[in-house]
C-alpha cells in the first residue's frame, strides 16, 4: 500500500511539473531578443542557401574556412588566406553557373561550358552534334544566376562565424545587426529570384536531370 501511495504522489508531481516545463520553454522562447531569433533562423536557412550553389564550392569553403581562419583567431597571414579562399570560392560559384551537362550515346554524363556559339565540351573524349550544342548557348538568365550565386555565397560566408570573427573580431552593435540582417535579406531576395527565374542547366556541382 505504501508503494502505491508513493507512486500516486510521484505521478501527481509529474503532472504538476509538465505544464511548468511547457510554460518555462514558452517563456524562454519569448525572452529571446529579435537579434537572437534572427540568428537562429539564419542558421536554419544556411542549408537551403547552400542548395542554390555548386556543391563542391560550398564543401570546400565549409571545410577550409575553419582551417584558414584559425577558427576565427586570425593574424595577418590567416586573414589573407581566408580572403583568398572566399574570393576563389565566389569565383568558382560564378563560373560553374555557365556549365551544363548532357548524356552521350552510352548514357555517360558529360560536362561542358556554355558559350555564345553553343556548348564547349570539357571532356575531350565526348562529342556533341552542332545542332544539339546550339541549344546550350549563353543566355541572359545565365549571367543573372551567376550574379545571384555570388550574392548567395556572400550570405553563406557571412553565416560562417569563423569568417566573420576573422574580419570583424570586435564589431560594434550596429555592425552586429548589419552582419545578422544583411545575409538574411540577401538569402530571401535571391531565393525568390531563383524561383521566379529558374534555370534549366545542370552544371558541375548541381543536381543532374533524370533524363
């Protein structure tokens, strides 16, 4: 009987604590400042922004940024190396937007670079007919996507705390707000433009078509 009474008391205590825990979680969420909420939302959107960029460039940046920046503890050399890394990855995002792919007669995926005259095949062993190559000509939307890719990569770089700490070790409150709100705005606007102006290219580092 004593055991039963103790179990009843324990269940009553659990029932009393459960709503308190819920209220406590709600209170903690309400106590977050707008800046903290924005930071949490920006980290959640990093993966979505990375999907708009070439996979290789994003992986290289995410892998090398903590090494080159010394995890945010930068001196002159590491700051220069980090700047070079950001520049090279941004350039690669720009150039890879002009690449495209096709399948040869054996079903092998071959890549090429879009030009004014058509597709310049990078893989020398593959050939493409002139008629088919003309369908891969450069278009205005390619330059738009390349420009947007640079902006999106800049937003991804601003999400990286190692890079931000490297270049802004002691930012002011105004700079903190700018570094938090700017990548969010870039991500939202560029994501909308990518949806409004989609591309049919499947270049290097981008998902391949099922055909």
